[in-house]
C-alpha cells in the first residue's frame, strides 16, 4: 500500500501539511520533537549508567586473604 507512494506523492503530502498547519506550527512541532528525542537519549544514558553502577556494586572481592592477616 505505502510501497508505491514515490517522491511526487511525498512532496504532495508535505505541501498539504504545510498549507494546513502553517510554517510556524510545524517549526514549533519539530522543536518539541527534537526536545523529546534529546530527553529520551538522556534518560537511556542515565539508566544505563545506573545499571552499570549497580552491577559494579554487586561485584564482590573474591581474592583469598593473606595468611599473615588471619587471626
């Protein structure tokens, strides 16, 4: 269904959207989309850092104790 739209069809859709919403509304909408993408990326980075910190906290030291330090 959408495989045969082609470049002329996409241009027609873009012109219709531009006429319906206007340049200012589309510009502000794209700005909000950019802010949303930035916030999403920041959230993903923060969560991955939190997971790495949790994993590093769970790692335990398994080296054997020295014979001299045993009491």
